[in-house]
C-alpha cells in the first residue's frame, strides 16, 4: 500500500544546513548509570565533555526507572567497582540518601535523589549536560564518526561535533546509527530479557511489616530501617510471603503474572516508603518494539494497581500506604549490544577469566529474567573469585572514535546478564570516559579518512592503571 506522492515536511537534515550546537572533545549519548559517570570521568581527564540525555534527569535506570539498590559485586574483599562510584556513594551517605545494611551491603540508595547528586557532581567537574535532547543520527565523513545529530526541545535539530563519542544509551543506539554491527536479545531467537515497570509506595508501617514478615517465617532482610522482602511462585521456603500471594490469587486480588516475581526494598532517606522491583511484564520479550513497550507501560500500571490493592488488604503494614510514583522510564534489562573487539562470554564468568585490560571486576552471576530453566548459579564460581570485563568490550569492532558503556557493551546474551548491574555499568562508564578523553587528545583529523584503530591508540591496561590511580580498588589476579 504505497503512497503516490508522500512528502515529508519538517525534516531538513541537509548536513550543510544543520546548525552546529556544540563542538566538544567527548560527547556522551545518554546520561544514565554509565553515561553520567562517563561524563564525570572524561571531564576529570581534562576533556570538554557533554552529555546528551533524552529525559530531564541524570541516572537513567537508577533514577528514572527507579532501580535501587545497587546489586552487590559479590566479591567480599572488593569495596568499590570504580572511584566515581565511591564519590557518588560517599555524597549520598553524607546526605542520608544511602546506607549499608547489617551484611555490609552498601548499595542501598535513594533513586529519587540520585539526579540531584549527579547534577552537583557532574557540574563540579565541568561536564555540560543537554537535557530533553534525543540522539537521532550519526554524522559520518569518509566512514568516520564526526559527532551526533540530536533533536532538542521544540523539535529543533542540530549537530554536536565531537572528537570521540561514548554510546551510553543502553540500546547501543549511537553505535547502531554509526554503522556498528550489533546483537539483539538471545542468540537463538532474538528474545530480550523481561522488562519491568517499577513503582514506589509511601505510608507503610515498616515496624508492623517487619513483625508480620518475621511471623510468617521470613528470616532474612529484616534489619530495619533497611527492610526487604520478595515472593516467587513455588519458592515459599525462601520467600514465605509467597503463601500470602497464593491466598491473594484465591481471593481474586491477583493474577498469576502479578506474583511471578515480586521484590521490595526500603529507601534510605524516605522513611515509610518502599521501592518495588516489579511488576515484570508478562510475554514482553521485545524491548525495542515501540508498540509492545508502550503496551508494557499500560500493563505494568494495571498490575501495579492490583499489587497495591493486594498489599493494602492482605499484608499488615500496608493498610494506610499510598501510591507515590511509577517509573517514568520502563525498566529494560537488555535490548541491543554491540559486536565489540572482544565479546564477553559465559566462559569468562564460569572460568573467572582475568585480563590485562580488565576494567571491571565482578562475581555477580548470570541472571536472566523471564527465561525458564536457566541453570547458572552463584555457586558456579568459587567463593571470593571473580571475572573481569576487558576494555575491548567497550570498543565496537570496525569503528573509530566510538566507545560504549553500560549494559550495551560487547557480550553474549547470557554474559550480559552477569555484567549489567549498576556498579559494573558505572565502572564501564568510568573506563569509557577516560578512554574517550585520551582518544580525543590523540586523534588527528586524517586527510585521507584513514581510521586508526582505537585499540592501537590507547591501551586498556593503561586505563585500568588510571582507574587505580584515581582510587579505584582492583583485586590482584
Ligand atoms: C527492572 C530492573 C531491575 C534491575 N535491578 C537491578 C538492581 O537491583 N541492582 C542493580 O545494580 N542493577 C539492576 N538492574 C540493572 C541496571 O539497572 C541496568 O543494567 C543499568 O542501570 C543500565 O545502565 P546503562 O547506563 O547502561 O543504561 P541506563 O541507566 O538505562 O541509561 C541509558 C540512558 O540513555 C538515555 N537515552 C537512551 N536513548 C537515548 C537517545 N536516543 N538520546 C538521548 N538519551 C538517550 C536514557 O534516557 C537513559 O538515561 C536492573 C535493571 C532493570 C531494568
């Protein structure tokens, strides 16, 4: 059903007429978990850095999708993934917005206040931010990336020239636009991990909830004010709340999918509130499909209403609770990843491989939401051991002047699930920020358009050394 005379108006993308909005050393696409850190790291190296973010706050999944707490690296002796994580954490602790629980897990933080902390930090290092600005194109010359095309508030379009770009969109969008080869979802069928729409409730009587959870047999996570609970169908031994969920289904308050994965945490600095790592949207494995993701918001909000009603009626402590917010951004665990110079594999995790250019260390396990029968466990690797993510995972193969950070680095579908937690994303952000600042300095415009390979210009082992010099703690291999 073709149009005979279709005319597109309002799109004048003639490169010569496109206004140049800025000219920087390092341009970061996406100001989320990794992107905000990348901006700080690049500016700290002396680069003129600019972060472009499509929403009005930094933090991405950690703020707008309400993902809290930071998951543990699961390496007992490693206190920090990278120095900038330490900066953020210390600032949040100072202001009562982060906390350490009785098991030493120091990832508890306040998602709503993260953008405030990041605004202060990023401006203090001299990195600029363009909010409400969306990356829509890559500017190429002789096959080499020159910057990104963006759409600003009000629909204006412009070019941001940059010596080096970091793709921290989570969706590897800038890399894809620049022509990098990318992977989407599971290798066998392209299915992504399940998405979730997180929400927050206030007005909870936490002491009453604590005593109820203890009465029904929950023996973990009860150290007020850092309280947590969870429920997964069929796992009532670990999650006694599951029995109450079953009753909720019998009473007609819940649908089966509402109870497939339920998890809640209190929030430092927010008194009687809890953040919910759910609902997980059923049958939603296409994280880049615009109609399906739109429906996911609607479905997620309906599920949230049912969950809240169930909690109010059946879980003591929630009687007077009220709805505070639902993530303005869908929680996407995995969508598109770049094909990098090195792609992380499950064997890297299982064999605890270490690399000279390892810029992140973690023992977080393979954790694929929405996939039945995944049989990797924490116990698969020796306690205390860990694997490393090489800097090469941040270099899209066959491209120049482009790095990636965050959940879209080069990795197989399963390996990405072990590398996607926020502390690791922050470490990749710091590494990419340093690398991009160095690349920008080394880059010389070449008349013949010949591209120097990123890996020839900068060494990942030097970046690791720089991260250590900044105060990052890396365990000996
Ligand atoms: C439901 C859920 C629960 C999770 N639970 C945990 C947990 O408990 N603990 C933990 O540590 N990790 C958890 N994770 C994983 C972790 O939150 C993410 O993997 C991580 O935050 C991703 O960081 P990122 O920087 O790659 O992407 P994001 O933080 O999502 O940032 C991407 C940014 O890019 C911006 N952007 C995208 N496209 C454009 C564009 N075209 N132009 C401009 N800007 C753009 C976005 O608006 C966003 O700000 C969870 C994830 C989800 C979804």
